[in-house]
C-alpha cells in the first residue's frame, strides 16, 4: 500500500557555457535535465521526478553490519594501557584542569589574530 509523502530533495542548478542550465537531483544522480533558464530547468526536473516516482515506492533498507566491511578502531589497542600507572590520574587531572582554566596569560595574544 502506497502512502503519499513529501520528499525533500536537493537540486543542483549549473550554468553551462552555452547559456543553458542543467538541473540534477543530488539524491538521484541519474535524474538530470537541461533547459534555457533556471525556472525552466527547475520545472523540468520537478516534472521528471513526478513522472518517474509516480508509480514508484521508496522503502528503507537496513542491512547487518556484518555484511559491510567494518574497519576496527585503531585506537582500541591503546585502551587501558595506563590502568596500572600510578601517575596517570595525576597527569590526566592536571591536563583537565589546564583545559578548563580561564587563564590564558601564557598564550601569545598575536595567536588570536585580532584586528
């Protein structure tokens, strides 16, 4: 059973060297028209979409990640390497404190690139 739904699509309008305008739908790269001006190109791409999608149905497709090539996170191998380091918490707290500090007296004002 088909239900009417509004689709929000992105149309790319390109000026060609011969003065014509090409309109294409970003989400449907094969849908492309050429016209004398922007308005005609926009109307033509709209008509093309209407005619092509009139008897079509767009359905979501979900696939299992196991079918896709998933690269392992390269940082995972470093997780927990400092868990037994007695100084790590102290260093992490110092870094956090420095980040949250409002004191920027050590920063050269020229780095702000103010006029």
